[in-house]
C-alpha cells in the first residue's frame, strides 16, 4: 500500500459521521478501497517479464569516476511504472542519475538505460549488492516489489591503486637515460658492460683507453660502458599485520604498492626483469615478467584487491620461495615495516642464506606520528611518556638497521610520501655503480 492508499482511507474515515449507520459506512468504505487496491495491483506490470542487464566500465583508478549502466527491458504487454534502487557497497560511491524516488515509465518492448556514476573511496573490488524494482499500478495505490529479482548479472568494479608517484617517473627516466648513456650528461655511470669505442677527448678517464684499438687506428680510442641490462629484480610486498598501520590517510600497504609500481615501471624501462610477490602467512599475489609493457596493467590488477591480514608475516616462507624460484642473483626489495619484532625475529634468522645469493634491500615508510612526537614539545605530562616511547622506537630501529647492515643489506627508511622516489633513487644508484 502506498501513501495514496493511506490518504484515501483517511479521507474516508472523515466521512463516517455522515453515514446513518457507522458500521455500514465502514464496510462500504473498506470494500471500495480494497477494490481499488486490487484493481491497481492487477494492472501493475508483472516483474517476471522484466529483463535486466548491465554494461559499463570494469576498472577505474582510485580517485577516478566510472559509469555502470542498468538496462531495463519490459517484455510484458503493459507499461511499467517503476521505482528502481540499484544498491552498491558504500565505498563504491554510487550516484544514480535517476533518484530511487523517481518513477520511470517503460513502454511494452522498450528498453530504458539507468546509468550510475561510481567514485570509489577505497582500493579493491567494489561489487553491486542488490537491485530493488517496485512496479506501481496506474493509480499509484499498490505496487509489486522484488529485491534481487529479476535476476541481474553480477557486476564488480575493480578499483586500481592511485599511483600518485607517477609524477616522479619522467624525472627518474631522465636520470636513467643519463646513466644508460643515451643522453649526454655529466656524471654518467661507468657501468660494467662494454658499449662502443670512440675517440679520446680531454677529460676522459685514461683507464678507459683501449691501447690495442688505438694501435690499429693510429689514434687514441677509449671504451665506453653502459649499465647492465636484463638484471633481475624481485619486489616483495609484506601484507601482514604491520601493513595495516595507517600512515596518514592510508595504510602502509597502499604506500608500499605505490612504491612497487614506480619501481617496476622504472625497472621495465631500464630493461630489467621484474617479479612481484605479495606474502604474509601465505602467498597472496604473484606476478612474473612485469618488465614487459603488456604485463604492467596485469600487475596493477593483481595488486588492487590486496588487503592487510592481521597475521604475522612468515619470512621463512618468503626466503624459501625466493631461493626456490629465483636461482640467479637478483635484487630483492622488501617493502615492509622496520619493526624489530617482525624483522628481528622473522627476517634476521633467514637473512644469511638469502644475502649469500641475492642483493637485499629493505624499504620501510616511517610513521608520521613518531616524527611528530619527537619534534613537538610535550604540552601535558603524559605527552612526555609518549615522546619517550617514540625515541625508544627510533633507537630500536637504528639497532635493527645496524644489524641488517652487517649482512650487507641496504635500508631505505624514509617518511611515507618520500618512499617511492627514494626507493627509485636507490635503484638508479645501484644500477649506475653496477651493484645489481
């Protein structure tokens, strides 16, 4: 029963004193209203004759807007007057072009498109939850309603990582071209792979002179070098409990994903082979061959649904996977938290085996709360205890960094907004000095 039927009953109740016999008036009024409701319900278009389809975008980057359209096809012989509510999860940010309170008319055999614009607020998969269709009668007194039926194909919008560090990519590629020797510039890395021979010019390193070629050409020739290509890079994302800590507006895992995307894009342009592994107590995602341009979108899709797991990361499992899958020497980058409990008890025991075969780098984003506690003067007595705890945390991180350095492990420990560019700079420095 709609609000119109309720208003009709209320209006009838006001006329009861005019009837000579109130009971007769109630019976007549109720019968008339029920008759109108039955007629209106009978004339409403049946929902079993309604066909529903969807089309639109399947993926969107976080912060962008996607459009998914709902198509209603009326296969009955009556005009469908319907109210439609297409419900999504709240984080999908769905905004229908047609409000649910508005009545949509669909003539027999026609199709009506109802688009919805989605602006997600979280990374991952954002599914459609339920579709509710209410078929109204011609008088608007009664309706037929079904939720979840008529059946509609399931639709999930995949929200890809934001990739804010993309803005650093042109500058890093420019430095890569200088290192690679395709762009003339000072500070060109010596590299370890022979490139070409050219004539000596003042300022060249005399150690690069090729005396045999100089004797054949009767002029001084020098060798030029370029950084190694086809190196191997393994990026390990820690999705355990420490990745759930919020660094500002997002969890640490999102910061790690952003850094992994920038590093992968840069290494792909450098001609290196890149594998990405996401692990906590079990492998969560694995992408091999991300250095090929066609594989980079696959990497973004594979990392998009990752969520932090409130479990301890099994570094023994990670070490076993790396030693089993990656036999040639590789640069292994751990994107994790520089926490003494997690790394001291998990990574340090297996580090000797891992560092003996691979070059290991640990990249961690600092918690801005710790920096605030150690820089701002305490305003209350209890703030002094919080500041002391922050200083103790930094001291433990320094001891852990020293322990990692004894195993020849590089450590990148920087605030979250600077993690991606700093990690890229470290990769370029290793490449320019031939340490990959």
